[in-house]
């Protein structure tokens, strides 16, 4: 689970890496026009309807550049926002605002896009009892932020990484020589506190996995008929997860299957950004902070 404490502990290093990617020696454009400190303010504008996520990260980008920069947020993460809405105002040295602008927006746009896509899917499943979760199909070095964004959109998180839980996929099963042997080896290796999940491509594997003691079975790219047969075979003895090419366009058909969880890689690998911009940068007085 990713919470605010995890964000604070681990986010700074990743944000610094992003800033280092954008500034190798200096921001030559900004330094060419502003030779010395000049206090100013800018507005963070939403250009599409959606769900915002990543405002603390947006703020932290500027804080790491210049701890005198102040971001005053008008909304909180998880809020549904409208086109034209002011999400925040940024106050401080205009040189710092200009230098941090793109990195801060890259994080916020990406995270808000994921939250928006997740919210759209979560709305389709509302009241069904089927829980929507993400996958490990995340952008390298962005998993912390992307999984947080899923939660802000109303989804849940699958395992964080390979150390979190046993998930025996097709290649694990092939390497072990079959479902039963793979589960037996996993049960002999991991502590009793760790759950074991098995990816199944056909109902026969589901029956074998449950009989071997799997805690969770994943129905991978099965037809509707196969999934319903798998649910019948499980008969409440394990949690059931549906996975495989799940999108906003087809998720509702899964409601009637009788599963517990649906995992969706598209939440993180296919969500478009939410368009936000930092606009109207202008000189201001220090006493103007937070007055608007």
C-alpha cells in the first residue's frame, strides 16, 4: 500500500532525478531574461474535465528547487475538476517557477490522467462489488506516483513489486512443470503470511490451483463462459481475479461473472494525460501570497 508517508520518504530522490534530466548546468532561457531574483505569481489551470492527482508532487518539485516558492492549492488530490478551473497558484522567484514548470507539470499531468481514467472505470463498477486494481505495467521509476494516482481515482493497488506476493504466471508454471508443482514449491518456500496467486488460462487450471491450495486464482483472458465455469469450480474456496485486456470499454461485462477483483494494466500504461498548464506568470508583491 502506498500512503503519504511512503511518498515523502521515497519521492524526493525520483523528483531530483527528473529535475536533473531537465537541467544539466543551467536554465539558459530563464537566465537570459532574468539576471536576478524577481518575485512573481502564476496560475495552475485545468484545461480538461477530470480528476486531479499529484498536487503534493507538483509542489515538491518547486520546494526542491527553491524552498521559498509557495504553492497555494485550491483543490485536493482526488477532486473532480473542470476545464478552466484554477487548481493552484504559485508564488516565488520567477526564475525558480520557470525552471521547475515543465517537470512539475509532467508529474501532475501524468498522475491526473491516470486518476481520471481510473475514476471513469471505477464509476462503471460502482455498486457491483467488483474491486478495480492496477498492475505492475507502470512507467519505469514512476510506479510510486502512478499507483498513488490510481488510488486517487478510486481504484486499488495490486502488489507493489516482486517482493510483495507470489504470483505464479504461465512461465513460472512452465518452469515448475505444472500448476500443482508450482503451488507446492511456493507454499514450501514463502512464510504462511504471504498469499499465493496463480494465473490460469483455462478452467482446468483453476480447479488444479484451488485443490493445490492457492489463495487467489487469476482468470487470464478467458471467455465469459470459461470465467463463469471457473467461478463454479472455485466455489468460494479462493479469491477470484479477472485480468487480460480489460479497458473502460469492456469492463462492465465482467460485473456478472461473480469474481472479486479485476486488474487493469490500462490504468497506468494507456491513460492519456490530463491537460493542465501553468499560466499568467507575472510580477507580484510578496504580500500577495494567498490573497486571491
